[in-house]
C-alpha cells in the first residue's frame, strides 16, 4: 500500500472531527487539500472510509478500523519525532565513556550526579579497564570518548588534558620512611617494591620514574589490581607508588602516604576522542559540564588538579 503519513494524518483529523471544515481549521490547511488526501487514501485502500452528505460525515466500518490504525501510526510518529528532537538537543540518549578504574570510581561519580540532575533522560554507560582496552573502546566506537592516560598515542585519536595526579609513596604503618615528609624514588627502590602488572599505565610510569632517578626497584611482588597491592602493603610485605587518584582504591586504612620527590612525577589524564568523529549531543553536554568544573576544586582528592 502506498498510503503515507500525510494521508493518514489528514484522514484521522477528519474522522475524529466528523467534519472537513473543522479538521481543516485544526490542521491549518485548506478544505480542498484534506478532501484530496482522504480521496487518495480511499483509492489506495480500495475502500470507502467516509459516508458524507451536505451536512454530515459518518465513518464506515472500514473507516473505523482505518482510524484506529491511522491514530496509532500518527501517534507513534509524533512520539518518535519528539524523542529524536530530545536526542538532537542532548536531552536524551546514552553517554558511553571508557575510562580507568580510578577515574570511574573517584572522579566521575560527582560529575554523573550533577549531570543526572540536569538531564535525567540521559543514561550513562561506563566501561572501565586498563589503558589500551580503554583506548580500543574509543577506536572501535563502543565508547564516545575516554578519560585515560594515552601512552604513545595514535593518529586516530585526539586528546586534550583534563587532570593531573601526583605520585605518592605508599608505605605500611610503622615503616621507617613514614618518619619523613618526603620520600625519594631512590629510597623507595631500596625497599621491597610491590608493583601492578606491566599492562597498567601506573606500572609504565613508575618504571620510568625509577629510571629517571637512576634507581632500580627491588621487585617483591606483582599484582593485577591496585587493591591487591594495597593489601600487600598493609600486610607489611613491601612499599609501592601510586598516583593520587588511585589511592582511594587501595581499600585499606593501614597504609601511609608520603610525597614522592627526586623526581616529582605527575600522571596526566586526557579526554580522548576518535579523530574526525562527531560526538553524540548528550556526550557533548557531559563534556561541557566536566569542563565547567575546572573553576571548582571541590571533590578533587589531595594531589589531584585540573590540567591546563
């Protein structure tokens, strides 16, 4: 059948009003154009829908059923167009973000809460993982953007700095180095060192810091998660180094943090998007809100700052 939305909307208006004159006034069109649309619909369907004389318009049985179907279609179209408009304005949809676990657990909750109050129709999809997994999510299109360290980078990705967090020494309670306000990387290297796995950006940065300090860490153990490293430190099995945003994930209060110097090392976290890709409107709104928080340091842990 070749009936289109114009035919169905015109017929529904006439059938509801039982008047071409009233329906034309409601739709702000001429009565003749409505008559042509209804006549075309009857021709397409091969059925008489309205019985009319000089005064009355009555629906046939086929007209009653056609009105039911037409109203469903017109209502669905109207609802769909409203939803599309909300999406295009950024008032609905899904924000898909890939990020490191520390960002997902420490930085994003407040932003998501503020965002949800302003745009309650938008849902969040958070995919946390290690650096390369996070960046691959953006490249594959699974994520609209990422908040991550970037490593060697890629010509397929564009990034801009978001925050910096400073590395701290992570020590067991009562350790001799807790008597100092600052600990050097060289002093840390002299202790049994507890590291995260080599596929972690934290491991890459700690290895680089030891190399810059001209020291070689005495690796006591390697674990896949920072929470495990925190537990090992709390048990007195060694020391570690973590960026400030990671510290809340260590999961124990039996560890002590000290400033790390010689050198001072910051981890930079960027907003990362796929090059030459237009972000969904809701994601643009989310990133605008995130950028708007730069003037407000509330909610940032000690040792974390907005990047220039």
